[in-house]
C-alpha cells in the first residue's frame, strides 16, 4: 500500500494524461482555497483564510475565504475554460426558486463580495489581443506558480434576467475585463467593504 499522498499523485498524473480537466478541477477544489489564500497574502495588503465554520453551515454556502478582518468574503473557484458558478446545495425550501435548469442552485446577491478564479492553464494576455487565450499545456497544471488569477466583483455578476440572483455562467465579455487585474480588484473591493464595515 502507498500513502494517500502517493495515490493522489498517481490519480493526478492519470487525469493529466487523459486530459480530464473536469476531474482535475474537482480534485484540486479544496486545495485551491489554500493556493488562493497564499496568493492573496503574497500579492495584496491583507490576508484571507479558508472558512472554518463547517459545523455552523454544513453547505459552506456563499463564500470560501474570509479576510482575517472578517470583512471581505471571497468565493473561490478553479476553472480552465468557462467560468460557471452553479453549485450543489441540499434541496430545501430555503433554495426553492434559486434552482437553475440544471438542478443546481444559483448564488444569491450578497453571498460573497468578490469571485476569485484560479486559471491553472492560463489566460495570458498577448500584445495582439490582450484577452486571447494562450493556454499552457496540461502538463503544467500542477505548477501553481504559473496559475493566473481573475478577481470579479460580485456586482459584475448580477443576472439581469433573474433579480436577486447571480449569473450561472460568466460570459467572456465580463471576465475578460478583469484579466491581469486580480490584486487591484481585490484591493478595491477590500477597501470598499472596509468602509462599509
């Protein structure tokens, strides 16, 4: 028998060889919160840590990271292609009407302050077109030093067709405006919520 860490590495290598981005994203979803926490500490003037209130909120609804001041809530995602936001939550009367056509639940306005998306295979800007995808090879997926971050304010995600809810999928026309600006956007939102608090 191998250690669990060794089995994780074997599974990761298999998924990379298969080109299975969906399952790689699932595999690294929780670790992504720690990656983002470290990235925030290195690139901004504040710190944020993964939530630790699972006993109080079993769905861990709304946000994944919270600044150490307790003021800014960050929804953490890891995405390679599209930026979708639908989530799985327990079916209950609380979520009635929030369910999308896929049966997943949409985020409500006010559940988080900013969306932070890790892009393991990048969306590097080029001189020709600063929003052109120039994705790196899948073999570079595990190299978190090469991951790009996109921070999108919650208000940019409001769904115009469903008042009170956020979009289930973020169109490129929205997220492309925030490429290369993650630290700046996080600082702006942090200042905004600090003034609110």
